[in-house]
């Protein structure tokens, strides 16, 4: 059995609807997204929206154990939890037209491939939802409104840019799509 690398966090992924989260989990989710999208990226859009609370919206949550002792190499734990939420994304929409959005990772946790793990988990959720479709008459498309600097990242999963670039609160985006087979 290999020992975990003390210089690399072990990521724990889970998926939940907001209605199945504790108040502390919802707080950590919204705090992380506001810290990144509103404070860091200076995007003044309504970060918390009605899509979050929809019962079919699945929030992918990436947690790490912060460590122990005075250093806490991977940050401080969330209130009422031994873990720290460091990344998230959400999956929503019908099985025929699904969306992945609000992907973010805490700034001090970038470089550990956490976003890749989150997207892989989000695509598994999409594939699970698409499994209910009749493959002879239906197909599932995953849509992503990607910030333009992330197009290569999403292309590595097979997503392709469609249409022209557009701005959302001063941030350039492009719609990307991936057809699930």
C-alpha cells in the first residue's frame, strides 16, 4: 500500500442537492463561490440563483483534510467540519440537455488537478442521467458556458466551442458542447 504524499492533498468528492446539505455545507459552498467569482474575478452577477436550489441540481463538492498541527498545510477546516471545501461545480438540466457550471477551486489549492477531478465527477453525473435515455432516439448534450481561457481545458474532455464568444459581466465566455455517447 502506498503512503499518501504529504505535499499533495487527498481530495474527497461528493455530490448533493442543496436541500440535502447541512447549513454549514451550504455556507461553505456559497462562500467559496462568492470568494472566487465575485471577489477574485470581480464579476458582479447574482452568484446565488434559483438553479442552486432546484431539486435536480447536483453540486459536486471537493473536500480536503486541511492537515494538523499549527501549520494546516491545506488551509483551515470549515466551521463544524474536520474537512475544508476547496472546489465545486454544479450539474443541472434535463438528461437531454445538461449543463456543467460554476466550476471553481480555491486559489491556494490550484495546481493539484482538483478541477479535473471535479469535472470528471460532473461528467459521471451527466452520464448517469443520460443512461435513462433511449439511445436509438435520444442523445444527451452537455453544455458549458466556459470562460474563454478554459477552452483547452474543456476540449481535453471532448467539448467543442460552438458560436461566438460573449461577455458575462465583463468576463469573456464561449459555449462549449459535448455529446455523450
